[in-house]
């Protein structure tokens, strides 16, 4: 076998594979075990998508955020799809994140760590293993990495070849992200360009006037003879939910510098609300890799859960190692978050706290769409800042589902998207995302909250 891990360190390998002895929630039932083995063997020979050195730098950046010196902006699709991995759509998402980051950096005078839910966010946890329409019951859609969205037996049958397609789609997405962010497109002197192609609206106008201020500041600095390399390119990290073990395990590699294992399918990996059981596969597996790890925390989370997650995932209390992504819901965050934040504050741990104002605010509209109210999203963000202010802790980031495209999936915002618009511009195969304008509006709100802390 070609797995570099075998050659590197058999003891580490044995530890990594401990997850096989534990229950793993949310895994597909593959019809053919030998086909899965073949794909795993092939994945294990493919080059890493991200490098250990980059992952280590990200850990340092997150450590800065955990100590109040930087802010994390994490965003992208709920579920990436193979069909949407086009140049236009990837560029629109990167532009949206760059614009949001500028709003935050300028508004709060703080470095912003940019991270996409991109180049790997293909696997989805589901509330049920199957879906029934009329008298037909088929496996639930688990993301393009597992099966197809079409409601036919052929499409819904899990197909391990899709893991290879997910790898190659991630590679080409990441290639474009790297080109955009390192090849001149992310140059701060192009701050106006990022707005090009987006429809005129109040959030854009606000953005443009901010871009003008930045322009003037840059010209002023240039006239003074200052020319920073930092303006030309930007760091951009990838992240996804570490859900599908048959994909993450073969893409875990030993770093030749240190002998430590890294998941190389993305820089930052998080554990979802449905797979963070203590004695299960995901917590065990992620406790053994060096990547910075996130854990989603829903409204039923108890102090004991948080304490135990810290013990398992960050026993050495390493700065930047652990991020808690709270997704309580606007109606619950002010009640449920304080006890967790206070308990951690009074301990020796120093995780990064960020808010996911999306996943606790799901509703179903009268015309049958999964949606979220933009007001609830904004309110959860405000609640997050209030709780941290009261506790004296740092509100270190936001995690949002967004797209750069002009979709209508979340209700409200200054464009006042209503239920009828969902029928025309709803594209998500999974959760509803903020569109370009709602994303910018959210960034302005977060910048205000950060600035007035
Ligand atoms: C998600 O981030 O798309 C997701 C499923 O979130 P959670 O695990 O918080 O429900
Ligand atoms: Co989602």
C-alpha cells in the first residue's frame, strides 16, 4: 500500500484508525464495500490539497483571534455542488467574502482571517436516513460527495466514485481561490473591482463609499512612499465539516517535518452538531490530527459537554487549536450561551468563540421552503456580542452560509425578500443562504458591533 502514513509511523496510524472501533453517526450505507476500499486506496495516493505549514499558520492566526487580536470570517455554501463549481460562482463567493472582510477590517480596525466553507464542503448530515415522497422511500441526499439530489433510485444510491469527484472539484476550486487571492485580484487597490457585476442596492452603495475612503487612504500612503506587500495578496483558508470518514481518513497525511498527522482536504475542519458525541468516531478522529478544529454547539449544550470537548480536543490548551461555533437561535442565545462562556472563561482554556447565526434559525415558509429570517440572523449576532460583552470575553468571529449570487433563500434584508420570491430564486440544495446583499448588510452590522465593543 502506498499510504505515506504506513511508512511514516505505524503507532500514529493505529491511533488514527481507532475511529473504526467506535460508532460513527451520519455515514452513508455504501452498497459495495470493495468499491469503497478501491476509492480509499486511490484517494490515499493523491496529492494533499492543503499543506501542513499553511495549517500551522492558520492555527497561529486563530490563536490571535482567540486572544482578541483578530476576527474570523467564515462563509460559503451550506452544501457545495459539483455543478456550481464554475469560475463565475466561485469568483462571486470569493468577492463577497473579500468585500465582507474589507468592511470588517476597516470598520473594526482589526485583522480579519478569511475562510471559505469552500473547496470541500460536500458532505451533509441529515435528520433522517431516508426521504419519502408519495409511496416511494429512498436514501436521503447526503451531499454530492455521497449521492445525487435527484429523487431516483439510481441517483440516491451512495456511489463512492463521487468521493474522487469531490476531491478533484475541491482541487480545481482551491486552484481558482489561490489564483484569485495570490494573483492580484485580491489587491486592496482593486477594492472597487470586487463590487463589479453585483446589482445596485443600498448595501452596495454603502460599500462603494467605504471603498472610496480606502482608496484615498491607500493613495495617501503611496504618496508618502509607503508600499505594503500586504496589500497585494491575502491569505485565504478553506474549511468544511469533517463528516465523511471514508474521505477524510485517506486524505490524512503525516507531515514529513514533524511526523504529525494532518487532514489535508482543508485547513480547518469542524464537527457538526449531530456528530459531536463524546465516545464516537468524529471526536476521536479529530482529536488525533493537528488541524485547528471547530465544534458546533446548539442550544441544548451543557457546561459539562463543553468541558469534556476541551479535554478531548485540546488537552494541551494550545492557542488556536479549538473553536466553538455557537448556533443557538436568536430566541435562545441570550439564555443558553452565558453559562458556557462563563465556565470556559473561569477555566484554563482559551478557545475561540464564533457565532453561526444561521443554523438555529431555520423555519419552513407557508409555501413550503426551508428558510431563515434575516432579522433573526441579525438578532443572533447582536445576542452573541451582548453575551460576550457581559462575560468580558471576546466575540471572535462569524460563520455564515452565503453565496455571491442573487438568490432569494433567506427572508427580509433591505431588499425585503418575501415568500413569493423564494419560488423564483431559490437554488440551495440544502440550507438557505444569505445572498450577496444580505451578506454585505451582515458585515456592516458585525463591523458596528465590533467597533463599539
Ligand atoms: C452546517 O453547518 O451546514 C450544519 C449542518 O450545521 P450544524 O451541524 O450546526 O447543524
Ligand atoms: Co447548513
